[in-house]
């Protein structure tokens, strides 16, 4: 199917198109299913399921900001050593049905001053939980999809969800629960959610914060949730201009809040941290009296403008780098430090160590001198040996995305498994799914599954195994 009826916006075409609509980020304008895929190497036979990546792919070919295009999922199904298909599908939302129409116009009821949270780009993450596949975007309700990427519709947990739902929930490997939150421009600014393994929303707690911010991610230990209340604040004037309505504030206090998972607002213990922004955490766990949080920290974001152009490489100290915060639950003291000099983003861990002390973290190396605008390597950190780093370096110009770790069937070591991502190759404007051996990350890939067209680089991805 094609959306050829939608007229392309000339601002997204040609040499003057903004960075977020060029190269690997250039949208595709049709939906395909391809079944004859060329494979190099051998696809491990214990990988049975689907790899999905969510991307911003505006139907009109233009958006003001990278983060607001219509969500499109790119998926590959693997079974018993074979790649059954690649397919890409837009998510059918009210924004998809009204291409190019301003989001606020679709979502805001100006008389009641309420928002319709079914109005979503659904473009940030895709996850599996409680037997459902959900596309997530932090300003809206999740969208449920079928395993073949057809849209079921907005998912409200049976009407229990009244507002937005983060694109970065955490999945407890011990209880099977999904921990999440939603943030809003109007009070309550922050609401915490806990979802049972069967998909029932079983806890909803309003959390007191200083004001309306962009809270993209959070963290969770085995027993606590950690909120990052940081100085990227909502600005109504910017919202009325139709762009990204967030700007940096020198006045808003930067704090991390730690709450028992089944706790209440009054139980949150707040810690002042050095002003910063952190789009993504890697993990968090308890170490004696301290809660340790790892994330990709930047000193600030969006002071003058929210424009994003990663081809213009800022100084290393302004780019996201792996950082450690230690929050002492007894004394209230905070210790923090960078763990790596080299910029990286899209941090991931093995699902099995979520909330637990872990040894390994994975991330996309960015600002890389190989010339790949989004970074040409996948990093593996060994946090037990002082955050040393080993990398898989792709051919010059090739652009991997966020890598997902999938445990090998029967594997017991933390890194006994696979790293998978899609890689774009500029010379042919085509892509491939790569499967690396996570224990030997620098080695030749175990397999490449080639797709004879561009898989748009974007945001977050998941491996969703077949139900057992
Ligand atoms: Fe994210």
C-alpha cells in the first residue's frame, strides 16, 4: 500500500531539507512486505520471533522536529534460522489520518482545555508486555499492534489510563511487571503506573514535581522507581508556534526522586543533582545504602533551540556520555561522575539484569570519526572493570541504530547472547539487520539479513519472541 495521495511538503525535499529528514533518516513513502531476503552468515536457530524498530516517518515528508513524524515500524521475522519477512507499516493514529495537520489542533479541545490522548505519533518505541505489542510515544496512549504490524488501536488498559504513557517502561525480570509513568503539561504533571504481568494496570500514583518538564525516561531497581525531574521545561509560547515545546531552564531544580515500587508520593526521597539532561538510563540498582543510576548525561539541552543536527558534532563534553549517579538513601548525599569520555546514546542491557547489579551495558557510539552521522559502532561496556569499552566497528559510513540484547537459549552468562540492530549503508541506500555475538562483540557478524531498501534510522527497538 502507498500513501501516494498525500502531497509531499517541499520543505522536506531537496538540498535544503533539515538534517532529520536526510540520509538514513529520510522517510519512505510506501509499505511493503518482502519475503526473499538475502542472508549472509547464519541466523541463530534459537531466534524465533520478530525484531521491530519504531521510527518517525512523516507522510508529508516534512516535520519541524525529528521527534514528531508519523510512527512507522520496520520488522523482520526470524524462525529456525530463516528470515520469513521484512515489512514496514505506519501506525494508524488520528495524526496518520490527518497528514500535516497540527497535532495541537487535533488533540486540544479549546473549550474544555482537555487533550485527546489518542492523538499520537506513536513513533518512539515498540514493546511486548501482557500478550500485547504496544507502540509508544510519551505524549499519548500506547497503540496496540498485531504481530504483522496492523494497528488494533489506542490502548488505555481498559480505561484506567487517563493520560500519557512513557515510551520507556521498565520490565521487572523477577515479577514480570511493567513499571511506567506519564507526564503532562497540566497538573498532575507526573503519574506513576505499575502494570501486572497479565497487562492489568494495578497502581496509579500522582507524583509531586516542581513543574511541567519533558521526562523522557526513568529508571528502576529491583524495589524502587527513580524519576528524573530535570530542567527541560514545557514552554506554552513554543507550543503555540507548533515546534518542540521544550526549553532549558537555569532556574528549575534538577532532582532525582527514589520511590518504593509500591510506594506513594509521600515516600519519594528527592536528591539534588548537578543540572543536566538524561534522555536514557542504562540501569539502576542498590549497592549498600546507595542507589546507583547509570545513564547518558548531557550538561544541558535546547537552551536556544530544539533543533537537532548530529552531523554538526559539538564538543565531546556537550554530547551524551555514560554517567553514574550514586544516591545515598541514608545520608541524602549524591556522588556523580562520567564513566567514559566517548559520546554514546541508546543504552541497553540484558533484560535479565534490569534493576540488578550488572556487568555489561551496550550503546550506540556517536560523534564517530568514521563519518557515520549517527555513529558507526556498537559499544559494549564492562562496568566491573571501570567501564572499559569494546566496540563493533561497521564499514565506513554504515549507520547502526539502537542494539537490542537477546539471551541465547540456555545461556547463563550475562553476555551470552546476541546484539541485533538495523544498519543503513549509504552507498546503496539499502539496509541490513545485523546479528552480533554479544560475548565477542568486535568479531565478524554472525548474520546479516539484507533488505533491498532503506530502513529509516530512528528510535527504539525490541525483540519480541514467539509466545511459548
Ligand atoms: Fe527514547
